[in-house]
């Protein structure tokens, strides 16, 4: 049952992550061992499923985040 659940999650992850590419998003991440979550707001540029990273263009510049540390991701309207 565990292997099937993992495949369903990966398929769902791909389906929804692809819909967010090119959109301005709020991304919440939490590294293992940290007490607090971090928030990054920017344009989701690319998703690399093979290596497990996403590429985000934020006000701080271009950066990578590990997919497995993402708690939540949602589209957001860009504030001026």
C-alpha cells in the first residue's frame, strides 16, 4: 500500500506543480530540524523532478528550493 500511495502523490505533485510554472507564487518551506517555516514569494520558473528542485525568481534573485521541503505553494497576485 505504501508504494502505491507514493506513486499517487508523485503523479499528483507533477500535475499541480506544472500548472504553477510561470506564475507568481507564495512558497512555504520547512527544513528538517528547523522550528520555523520559511516563506519565499516569486515566480516559479521551472520544476526539476529528476533532481527534486524547483527554480524560483524572487526579489532576492534566482534560487533553488528542494521539493521535499515544500509544505505549501499557492498562486498569489503580485503586489505593487
